[in-house]
C-alpha cells in the first residue's frame, strides 16, 4: 500500500526520521533544490507537514500543498504559524505542550541564577588566571527572598513558580485573566514590575504580546532589577532593553530568545550585565526526544484515524 506524502521543514532527530519514514513517503525541504519543479511534481500529493516553532508553516508552502491536512510542530510555541489560514483550510495544527515544561523552567532558573551570582564572569576569573593574579572575584547577589514577577502563568509559568520555591520567593504574576493559583495576581504588567526584583517572561509570542515588556516596564524594574526572557524575542522591546541596560536604568538581563534569531545585537553581546543563550530552553537530549515523539505520534495518529493528540487550541474543533 502506498504511504501518504509528508513534507518535513527543518531538521529532526534520527528517531523521528526513522518513525516518519516507516509511515510516510518523506520529502525533506532541506534537500529540495528547485522548489517550483518539486511543487509541480509532488505538491498535490503532500497531505502532512512536520515543522518547528521557528519555521512554522510558510505561506508559500501552504499554497504549494493544496491537499495539506495536518501540520505537526516540534515545539509548544506556534506564533510562526498562521492558524487562521490553517483553520480556514481545515488543516489540523499540532504542537508539543507539557513535555518541555520542566526543561524550560530549569533554563529560566539557571539564567536567573547566573545573573544573580555572576557565574559567567566568575568562571572567566577562575579560568583566565585572574584569581591568582588579581585575587578574589567581586561579590555577587543572592537569589534568596526575592519578589519575582512572572509574565505568563500557563503550563511553563506554573512550573517555574513551583521550582522557584527553594529560594523562598514572593511570587507575583500577570496574565490577561486571573488564575486559581496561590500566587498574587497583578492587574497590570507595569504595576507588577514596580514591585519585582525579577521579571520572568513566559508568554506566547504573537500580536497580543508584541513588545509588551516596553521601556516603561523595564524602567519600573529599576537599576537593581532583572529581566529573564524564555518566551519569544518579540515579547520584549529589544531596543528599549539595550537602552535601559546601557544607561543603568535596568540592572541585568538573562535572555534565551531574541527578536531576529539567530542574530543577537552586538550591544547585548558587549554588555557584562547580560547572560545570553542561543534559544536552548528545551534543548536537552531527553526533552527533545519527548518533543520529537509527540510530534511524530500526532502524525501517526492522524494517519490512523484522522484525529490528533495535541492540537493547538484554535484547531481543537477540527
Ligand atoms: P501556555 O500554557 O499557553 O501559557 C501561556 C500563558 O501566557 C498563559 O498564562 C496566558 O494567560 C498568558 N498570556 C497569553 N497572552 C498573554 C498576554 N497578551 N498578556 C499576558 N499574558 C498572556 O503556554 P506554555 O506552554 O506555558 O508556553 C509559553 C510560551 O513559552 C510558548 O508559547 C513559547 O513561546 C515559549 N517557549 C519557549 C521555549 C524556549 O526554548 N525558550 C520553550 C518552550 C516554550 P492568559 O491567556 O490568561 O493571558
Ligand atoms: C523549540 C520552543 O526550540 O517549544 C517552543 O516553543 O521555543 C522550543 O522548544 C522551538 O519551538 C523550535 O522547535
């Protein structure tokens, strides 16, 4: 029996590839040299797509695949996918919620700890011989007993709040709707920032959160304040962030995500009060294996009975 045709955008682990190849006729976007010629021969056959949070489902791919029925994304954030356009065509979009909560929460905590404790400059101090030459590294600050404002209190935000408990924090949060949780809800983001030592961003990207961490919010955190971003680069006004850090109106930043990935502004790279990561929030073998499994499980279940396991909310009714 012939296998349905699947187009894969971006990379995949060996296990994902093996499972997809067993169930589908796999076309790899990265191997396609002449897209127009490929579309003419194969576009109409493609019924399934495997993609990721960065590449999403590009409009030219949707147009090239008129019979597309399912798009499975390797990641929980799907701001790169035009879900309205997918719903209009009846395309079921899936993502990988929950399996990465712990890892991304760990990343947020480690960024916060690295910022408080100056571990990156301390490591350089130890490795470079500065310790022998110049004496002890400067003192840093404790993460204990802080007021921590969490922007976004969904699956990952709640995991962050739970994992932070070892530091005896006061946890505040801001979302569009109040949750039934044992943390204090703040009606406004700027009001929360005024009271917080640390602001941890963990909302989705997209229009409703675009640059909501603006100059006013950053300055409300103050010269001793810290911002940690493990959500999307678009959530923080990067220009305002650079200005606030350079002028000393904001103390520190720990960033896993940026406006124009993989580009990071030189101004951020040059500052000592910033810790930078290359979007590795979920990037461990263990968590990526779980994300990969769910990405492929969604495709295989769809092949078997037309349903999917973890649709994005906009597609849940399809
Ligand atoms: P989730 O369960 O859907 O939670 C999202 C939270 O954000 C909810 O509490 C939601 O509450 C709040 N929110 C949404 N829009 C908002 C707005 N305009 N203003 C204020 N709050 C808003 O999502 P999740 O699974 O925790 O994932 C969150 C995001 O983390 C993903 O979408 C992705 O962008 C990012 N992420 C990054 C990495 C990484 O590698 N760095 C890895 C995984 C995920 P309300 O709806 O009540 O506002
Ligand atoms: C992935 C992420 O690295 O899940 C997300 O939303 O940002 C990360 O886990 C990204 O989606 C690329 O696949």
